[in-house]
C-alpha cells in the first residue's frame, strides 16, 4: 500500500526541525521492515497572523510503500514517535494518506493549495480527512498542525510544490556534465530555471548546497546561465534565493 | 533597518529581498544561529534570512532573539 506521511509544527526555536523528525520517522519505518520510503519534501504554507507557527510555517511529507498489514503499526509507531519527540510549545499534527483512498486526488490537492492562500481550520481538515478516510492526529499543543499535515500531503500529491530536503552531494566535484547529473539518484531531470531545454553537452558548475524541487512529479535540479571569464561551465546550479518560491 | 514594537520585538523593515542588508545585520549580531538546512533561503550562510530566530511574516520577519 502506498501512502503519504506528512507532519507539521513539531518544532520550537531550540529543537530539531520538522524535516529531521520526518527523516527519522522514514528511517525507522525502513529499519523496522515496514516500508520503503522516498525523499522528504518541504512545503511552504500561508504565513498569516492568524496562523500559529514557529518561524516559517512549512510542512514535511514523504511517500512510503508499506508492506502488507503495516498500515496500523506504522501509524501507531509514528504517533508514538511524535508524542515523544515533538518540542514543547509546538502544535504537532500527523496525516497518513493511503493513495488508494484518494480517488483522483483533486480534493486533497485543492486543500493543499488553499492552505498556501487562505486560513483554514481544524474543522476543515477533519471534514476532508474523515470523508477520504485518512489518518489525522494531534500530538500536543492546540493540534492545529493537522491542517498543515493534511495540506502537506495534498501538495506532495500535486507533484508541483516544494523543495527536497537535504543538499545534493557530488563527492566534492564542482563541474559536471548533464549526463553525470542525471546519474545522481536524487535527480530526475535538469532544467533551465527560466525555461527551455539543456543541450546534451551542457557543463554545470555546482554552487553551495544545491537542491532539487518537485515539478511535474519529478525531482528537478534547476540551473541558470553562467558566463564568467575563466569558467568552463556554461551553466550553474540556480541560487537558493531563487528557489524560495518553491 | 529595524522597527521596535511595544513589546520589544524587532521587525526588519527592509522586507524579504534585501539580501545584502540581511547579511550585514547578521554579521553584527551576537545571537545569529543558522537554521536547519531546509529553511535556508540566502546564499550568504550568515544572514538574518537564514537565522533560526527569524519569524517570517507576510511582509518581512520579526527577530525572536534576545536583544
């Protein structure tokens, strides 16, 4: 069974981040033999005075392919993990969304997109989660993290939102050809940030902590033109500040 | 660069795209602490935009570090 596991608002100013918590959960699911998991994505939600958040209001989500009969143990484990690990003062929420219950996914995607534009309520989240048969649970504080958790699942499902957690590692190399980039296990596609296509002989200079974004269901590395004297490369990885909108 | 509210919190008045000013402010700050990797947005590692004590708001951010 394929599911999306999404969490929100687990941290405070001093604790480990929600992204690290998501990664630890994914590692534990693999270690217990319950699931094969995919990369964690970070999804930006609305920043608004009426929404409680620590500093950035982002949700974290990852896909998991569960072994038969593993849904209930996975939910129980993840709930226990959040109860134990979440920081004081946070409002953690968990969503576990089996893909087979989502139909065409339109309602969940719509919820996620709305959470980027407007203030939603726990009632909105429970209504949709209940109708679709998803797991939603609160793990302390006000429990309002279930809104972001559900939204994170919807945005991940859309395939067109969020940045992948973690920076890409190229073993210290800072100039790579397109085909070498595409050999990286966490890169599905390499595209110019401003559109168009790369030529097969494109040579890319790797900047500080490059990362991919989720576009059309793919992990995409964006690159930008480079025309600096003395550099062999004709492209560079797109700067982090330009990826802020993802 | 900063506006101080009645409760002592400081809001960065230059918005979300003043990369140079945010880096300069962080260089002078004793409380700067780099946020987790997935929340970094500035190329300058040391930037208020990358600090775990910045709390984004619709127009800019508030600094939550002790003054």
